[in-house]
């Protein structure tokens, strides 16, 4: 860029010197003639004034060239093609600067990096609240997870632990074995092993209503093993809770009474079967 400025100043200086020489020649010619018209004399005076201004401009350009030469000497050497490169880059740089002008303030703010340092350290250890699942009491967590379906509880069992899963299952008072297409869990009940259904019956010691929704007309035997296993497991679970309440009322933790205030040991009072065939039978009985 400095090389280009020096070259432009050199061309300008040469042009001023040429103009000054031409003015001097014309002035000498008019002075030799002596008798010239008035307009020629006015032109001569104008040329003399222009010659004076050209001399002043030439001296100013000479000083500018000297300053640019000294500045160029203080910078590293630029290759010869730097002049063309500078002239090509200058418009792009001006356009980029005009585009970046509105965001100049935001870029300055983003450029500031906040630094933090430790100024004080107490002798107390940092607080440790433990996992989030322990920030509520066990009874409250059991009440929350008591709204989960058995397969949903099985999915979160590795996270909350088997003990909390057992307490959540004790919150069950109503359980529905849904085989309808609307429920969307028919395959889950069909693939449930009998041993697993038996264990869930043991855990759900407070179960009072078992609702079975059949899938189709010929479905009287659908999932019969599942709900029978739940009934048998529930009976065994009730016997176990009755033995704990009778033999060790003051020992340990009473799981049934501690989880949500539901008292364990109540038998299943209603077993409801629902399906298209059963509804048709009920309708015929009502008509007859």
C-alpha cells in the first residue's frame, strides 16, 4: 500500500513539474512580445499565479514523498506485486468493514473473556445431596412410582432399586389386564411369564380390584394363567404381611403401612371380566 502511494506521489510530482515548465515558457514568450492584447496580459498573470501555486504544491509533494519513503523503509520489504494486491484488497476490506460496523459493539462484548479465580476456601467440605432419587423421602417416591404400570416399574428398577419397586407395587389397589386393541398392551400381557406374574401378585399386597378386558369373542381363556398367578401370588403376599404384623409389629419397617398410608392385608374383593362375548350375554339376560 505504501509503495502504491509513493508511485502515485511520484507521478503527481512529475506532472506538476511539467506544468510548471510550460507556464514558465509561456510567460517568457509573452514577455518577449511586449505589446500584447489585454486578454493575453490577463492570461499571463493567471499563468504566473498558477506557476507559484504549482511550485508550492511541488514542494508539498516532495515532502510527502520523503515521509512516505522513510515510512516504507521502516516496514518489511514488500514484493513488487504488492501494489496490485493492495489495490485489489482495498475495496473488499472497505466493504467488509462497512458490513461489520453494525456488529462492532457485539463483537467487542463477545471478545471479552471473563476470568474467575478462587479467592477464599473454607474448611467445610462441599455439600453432597446425593442422587436426585433420594432427595424425596422413600414414602413419597413410593407414592409417585405407584402410578407406574408393572412393565414401567421393571424398566426403572435398575435406577430406583428393588426395595423401592416393592414399595411402589404395594400402592396398587386396582390392576387392569387389558387385551383390547385400544389399550395397546395386549402383547405385553401375553408374553408375561407366570413366575413374574406370581411375584407381582406377591408385591401388590393391597390389590382389591382386578379387571380383565378380553380381546375378542373367543377369549374366555385369554391370559387366564396370568390373572390366576396374580391372585395366587397376592394370597401368599397377604399371608406374609399378616405374619409380619402378628409376630414382629415393633421390629424393622412395616412396608405396607409405611408406603403411602395404605394398610396391607386386604383381600381382592372384585374380579371383573369384560369382553364382547360377556357384554352380549349380559344384554341377552337383560332382555329375557
